[in-house]
C-alpha cells in the first residue's frame, strides 16, 4: 500500500469506460474453450491416427457422464429428432436417445427443435457433450471457435432463432451414420446447411459473442487412416451454414485452440478439400475476402475470411487492441506449444509470440510434419497436462503461482489484465485421447477433471454395453458430492493439490503413471479376448482404479494437512519443514516477511520496485525509532489519503465494474 502508484480520478474513469463492454464479451464467449490435439497415422507410433479433446468447462456445471449410445435399426419412415443440448446435468432427457438419457423421476423430456429423416441403421458410440468414438473407430475432437457471423437455436424462448442443429448433434449424427472421416465431414456439413447451424456460445442478438460463435473439429478414422479438420459457422442472415473441411497430411500433427485453422482451402482439389456451396459468397459480399487475395487459382483463406478479427467494423475502437491480444494468444500460444512438444524441430521454427488471428501475417499452419512414427499416446497425454513448464510463459513460476508453483488461475473481476491460457486447465470436466484402430479395437482413453491430475481409463469403441456406474450413473453432476462418482474422486484430489501444487501434484502424477502402466499392460492382455470379455474387464478396471483413487485422496489429505508432511505416528513421522515456504517467496517485498517490524508494514509492499525499508535484523533502539517515526507518519498519511481517494470514486469507476479476461 505504501508505494503503489495512484492514478487520478480522470485516469480511472477513462480506464474503466474503455474496458467495461469487453468484460461481458470475453467472459461469455470463452466459456466452453477446449483444445484439440491430433496425430496422423504416419506420425503416430502405432501407425494409426489419434485425436484428443479437453472439455474445459466455463462458468456452468457439466454433465460428466460417459454414455454408451447403442446400435439400432429403425423402421422405415422414422425421423431423427434434433435438440438443443444442455451443458449441465442432465444434458439430455429423451426416450429417443440412449437409455441413460431416458427420463428419470422428476425429469421432463426435452422438446425437439427439428427433425431429419432417420437412416435404416445407426452405429454405437461413446457420447459426452459431443460424440466421441464409434464402433468403427471414427473419432472426433472439438473446439469452439470465433467467427464473423452468429446464429441461434430455433427454440420457443428465442423467437429470433432460425437454426436447428448445433455441434452437439452434428458430432453424434456423424458417429451414428459414418465409418470414415470423409463421410463424417460431408454429412455434418450437409445437415448444417440444410437445418441451419448455431453455436451454444453465441450470446444474444443484442450482444453476439463472435469469439465463440463457430466450431472446429478434427475427425480421424482407422481405415483409410485419414485426418480431417472441419470448420463451420452460421451463414448469411443468421441462418443455414458455411463450412469447410480439409484433409491433413498423414505425417503431421494438428492443433486447434479455439479458432479455425483452415488457411489455404483449395477449391479445385475436391480430393483433399470439401466445402459448402458458394463457400466464398458471403465473404466477398461483406468485403472480408476478394478473389485477388488468392495465392493461387482456387485458393481461399477460410480462417482469414470468416474468423473473428476485432476491427472498427465489429468492435468498439477502445476494445480492439485488448480483444486482439486476448484472442491471438489464447489460441496461438497453445498451437505453438503443441507443435513444439510433438514435433520439436518444426516447433522451433515458429514464433511463440506471433499469436493466431485471421489476418496474422505469416500465420501458424494448421498442422506440422513430425518424424515418422514418433508421436506416442503418452506424448499426447503429457501435452494435455502442460502449463508451459520450462518456457518464458511457465504458469508454475512467479508470484501469481504462489510459493508452491500453482499454475491454476481463477476468475477475476474488476481489474484489467490477462493470464496465459494453459493447455491443462483447472476447470476441465474431462478429457480423452482416441486411438482409431481397425478390427473393432479402437480405444477411448477417458479421464476426469484437470488433465494434470487425471488417469485416462481405456474403453473400447466397439463395446456394446454401458460404462460402469462410476462413469455413467444417473445423477452424476458437479453440484452434489457423490462418493460413487469417478469425477468427484479426481476433482477432490485436484482441488486439494492447490494447497501445495508442487509437491502434491508431483505425487499425483506418479500415481497416475503407475495406473496408466497397469492399463497399458491390461490392454495388451485384452487384445486376444472377444469384445464381451474386453468390455467386462475394462469396466472392472475402471471401477477398481476409481476406488483406488478415492483411497489415494484420503492418503493425501492425511499426509499434507496442517502445512506439514505426515508419514506415520512415530516420533519422526512428521516432517515439520516438509512444506516450508521457499526463500525467494519469503524474501519478496510483496509478501512482507523480511520487512516486518513492530510499527509495520504488516502485509508487504505490493510494488516490487520499492526499496527494502525494514529488516528484522535491524537494531530497533530508541534512536532508530526516532529516526524512522517521521517516515512512518508520512507513509501512513499517504496511505490514508489514497484510501479516502479510492472511496470517493463514483460507482461507475469502481473496479468491480471493470474489464475481466476469463482465464
């Protein structure tokens, strides 16, 4: 408080007026911000492609059930109903979907917002908020993206809504009807155009959230082993859809971090590029793209044309710079990091400070080449756990990480600024790594809560029956503690790790690695079994390991409580200094430990540039007191004056009414 710079009332006023509107936009639109990592078959160590997804839930709770949708044959003339899916529990209540979605006591079936003709037979698949992997190994990862258009669901409470299919139903429809990635992207694109696409993160017509109004997917299959990226947004007049899909090279790794990544869509190469009719029309009409922008005949920069680029045309002038920084690095830093970890040689060629916006000069590619068969499943899992450790952006370092290197950054209100956006997030509901393998041997590796403290359990894509009750039981939600739920076991330990992240998470990762090796060994043993046996064993394994994780939680609570490390009841069973604060933190003026004196300061000096005023080693005799008293009185008076000045600010200038950047 003693050395903090105090702005004038006029500076406060200008500051908060400039950023107030941006608060609403950034908080809302990045609520469901997920990450995709994908690996082509020739880059994959197994020779088969992989795709992963982290469901980084925002301010709402999430239905965390892993649901098995069964294979079904349908009578001629049947229809497939379309719904506005919820994020909290229950995400769906319907007699037309999987048994886990059937109405329970007190639940009312959801009302459909549209319907399309049903096919003769639909495939079985694993389902969460989005469809994941079906019996043929077709696998999908999702990430909400930015766009220059917005659309809303045609529900009764939204008279302005014109659209009837969101990414939730699109991913499920692809898995119900397709065996290959090419079929999936074409099917999703056609239905989106026909029924009209909307994003769940689009805000309202009075305040459209363009930084969350579209969707990006990566879709892989075991045969022929393709990897396709799919981008979709609402079309002209807040209706229909515009989409593009591009097949990525099989020896590449791909990264998606809440933005489109299709840059050079070759309109003359239908073998590797698919798109909606008139894909360039709206971009030309609105002046977002011109044929002269093409780098070669048939070239179309899909992200450059349709991605949201803050400008004077769509964003208040005072918000352009802040929003541009938020979007550029929220997305770009993750792309750079994924490429750097999975293909170090190619990642080293990229500028980590470039950012990722539609009009970024020399932008990041959608994918980079990796050495042949070099990327393992474990490398993808390690990347999902990343907080930029060992880089200049390391979230486990610095004062914000506290004395124990905590990378988690919670919500903020009333102060402008921006945290780095890690790959592993404290608000992740679940994540998965999907291995697309042939012969009904594709695997869904599914893990609950933040990736840095999870274990990915193996479930087979061709399984017939449901997941165990720990993963699929009715009532599994985030607002009611449930000792029978797998999610709560992992969430409890991740929350407890915040007490001393450095030590507890290190132990958690060690335990997770032990269980993962057990899972890898078990999968090898299951390979020779029929699917019915595999399903029984995989469910039993998951239930047993969740039980072990609960026991592990109680062990950690006993070991790391009371700010000491407890091992046993012997005379040497407690390490009193086991969780001692590190010296760098204690010596910081912001902490105030080394500055304490009888007359203060008692709470540190926030400004790191302030001189070291006091020391406990000083000789506090009568002469010292007399010499320091005038200084203390002057500093105290300045603090009091500043405090009165802050209280005198009108409500409109109160920091609680200021700009917030969602972490």
